C-alpha cells in the first residue's frame, strides 16, 4: 500500500460507540469520535456538523484536516451551493459526489472551483444523522485527487458512523437537558423560603435546601437526628423533633417514584424545660409519641398524625409511663417540663 492511499474502512470499535453515547457534552463526543475514527474513514478531511434542534441549522462544527478559513468560507459561501449536502439533507440518505454526477460535471460546479478546489477536495461525501425522521447532524468526508473514488464499502462505513453519531447526539442532548433542568430545580429549591429536604433512597443522596440547612444549624440538630426525623416508611409521615425548638417534618414519597422522599420542615413553639436525659431514655418512636402528648394530642390524634393504630400508640404510651415513672398524661407533661 502506498503512503498516499487511504486506510481501508473499518468498523467502529464497540467501546468507541459506548464512549460517544456516555460523553458529557456534544463537544466532547465529537472530539472523541474524530480523534478515533478519522483514520478509519479513508478521508484526508472529516467534519461533523451537529444541528440545532429548533432551527435545523448547524449549531456545532468540528473539522479535522482543513483549516478554519475553509470552515468559515464553506459556511458563508459554499453550504447552500453544495449539491451533495443538499441532496443528503432533503433525501435523509447518504450522498457522495462520485455517485451524484460525472466527475467532469462535478468539477465545473462553482462550489467545487471556488471552495473545494483550492483546498484539494476532489470528491466529498455527506452522511446525515437521521433520528425519528429528522436530520440532527451530518458526517462529511473529503478526498483528494490521489485517493480513490468512494465505493460501497466506504458508504457502508460512513452510514454506520453516522448512525452511531446520531444515537450519541440524542443521548448527549437529552442528558444535557436533564442536567440543566435539574440544576434549575435545585436553584429554585434553594431560593424558596420553605425548608425542604429531598432524599433519593436509590442513590443515597440527600439535598437540603438553604432554608432547611439554616434551620438545622439554628436548632442544633445532629445529622443522625435529622436522618431519624426524615424517616418515611409509609407514603406519608409526620414526625417531631423536640429540642430547644420543636421541628416537625412532614415527609411524603413521590407517587411516581417511591424511592424519592420530599420532606417539609416546620418550626413549632419552643418546648421549655424538657430534659434531654429523659428523652434519651426513650426509643425514637416513644420520644415521638411523648412529644405529641406534651403538645396536647390525644391517642387518636397521635395515631392519625403518625399513621399508627390507636392500639400501637397506647402500647408505646404505657412504655413511656413506665420508663419515666408516671401514671397519667398530666404527670407525663409535668415530668417532661420539669
């Protein structure tokens, strides 16, 4: 094989396709493709054009093998005159100059004489990325006079590359849009005045918005205490945390995704004189029920608030009475407020 001959077309390695789909941005995806694939496509110049989803016009362009002057000239004066690109875009199918018209006719075209010729581009190929019936970009190849005409193997390799690029463009755009939407929602959540905590149980990630973080810091709540407060085994749960200030968390699992729990924190009236040593003698559930009783809730109201049966509440209250040495609600309130 002579040095000027192109490298025979070769299939894109599966690992490359996976890397393209997983890219963090269109720019990263195109750079990865061109770095790896340019030698596999048998062309001295390779360009990737990614289109804007709204206008259908190129929004990102990367060309290897030709300078920036050519890219600007082609965009300003050549793209609309390029019959290969126009046919590929209108037909949603690969088109190349060798198959489109005789070489003599091709060389007489103004775009070839004025744009392609001065940059040694004797023949070109355009393979569109077609996704759901629309063109989301194009793969463009150029060969010089010393390189052979495009054949069926070249066209097959270009179609495969374009299909991979189309899948990757859609995946990257969707991921970018989701990340942007997520960032916007997080920013909005941090700017709202309501203390909110969002817990993703699947990924074990918890977002505490700015008002909630300030509330936790102000009340002196520990991370462990916050985790206990935000526990939500049912679809909805209401739990109090009694410190110098009472904090109540109303937590609910998202109807469409039970692994995501949204908790709204609220501040109650200060509970004066409650001895932390007495609370430490109780289990978290007992302390929760005792705090409700101190706030004047009946057994039935506590059961409804905590999504428990009345029998379960009475059972826990008996345990609280026994541990704190009291025999009635009045004694319990007095004991906890000593």
